[in-house]
C-alpha cells in the first residue's frame, strides 16, 4: 500500500491539495479510498463517500489495517450529498468524473459543500483530438461504468460552468502496463484479449500519441492526467 501512495497521480493531487492538520476533508466518489489513505495522516478528518457499498467495505478494511482513526466511510447519493453548505475545508476527487453521468452537477455539489475559501481538487485522465474516440472506446470496454474522458479544455469548462475557477493546475503523463490496467478493473480474460486486440489495431497516429509499446506479450501505453485546484468563482 505504501507503493500506491508513491503513485504520481496521487502525489499530484496531494501537491495541489496541500492538506493541513485542521482540514475537514471530503473524498468524493472515493472507490476503495486510496486517496483517503494517502491524505488522512495530514488532515484532521477525512470522510470518504461513494455510491457503492462494497468498495467502501474494502476501504474500511484498509483503514483498520493501517490503524487510521480519523477516517469514516459513508454511502451517499453523489448528486445530493447529506451535508451542510460549506461543511468541508478541502474536497478531493480522483479518477471519478469520467464515470459520472452528470459531472457538471457533481461539481456544483462539490462547490456547495466546500463553500467560499475552501479548496477543491479534482483529477482525471484526459484525452486530446487524436486519442479521444479510441481511448474512450477502450476505457468503456474496460469499465462498463465509464462515460467519458474529457479533453483538458472540456474539464476546465465544466468547472467554470459549475461556478468554480481554476487556481492551479498540474498535468502529468503516466505510463502503465496494459495487463496491470486491465487487472485493476477486474476485467475478465476474454474481454482482456479483446481489448489487447483493439490496442494492437489502433491507428498509427493514436498509438504514437499514447506511446504504445509492444514487447512480445507485454504492452504498455501512456495517458495524460490533469489535476485542477478549484475555488468558488
């Protein structure tokens, strides 16, 4: 688990969030709580929320294993959070917006519970004009809940439409092994082979933009991520 905290995508979010010992943190659409586990030692409290109870159970197990006492998990409606306005001084969300049917509505809700002066940090993979269609197709095969990886300018436009302004941004490029990427989403073997074939059949310009590398059965690619630190406009 320590290695997970060294993941550049987690570190990029932490660098923008800059959690402090007095912070009441909301980890929105937290999954099993990887971001929660990384941020908890630096904050007063972390409330990790999601719609899927099973993932929160795994998060609770990890929290107990690490002995963290300032973390709680809660199943919520992500579009109607059961919290007061301005209840949190820091709100984070990593790798979630691409799965949400209404990301703009989600950002509105984050602004509400964060309130004026609070920090909101969101991070997700982004695409460009070349990779947009192909990478989104692969992501949809990998993860049925996937809706869309946005282009960087689209993600920033969503934030602006939600009444937020970008205070700081961090872009990074992450290289991943295809097998690891598939295993992380528990993709069945047959579908994994289909995705592998789709990667091999990608147009040359898409392969170049994704830095696809083939070495016997091993395949790797690179994807762009964007982290945004936001505040109420």
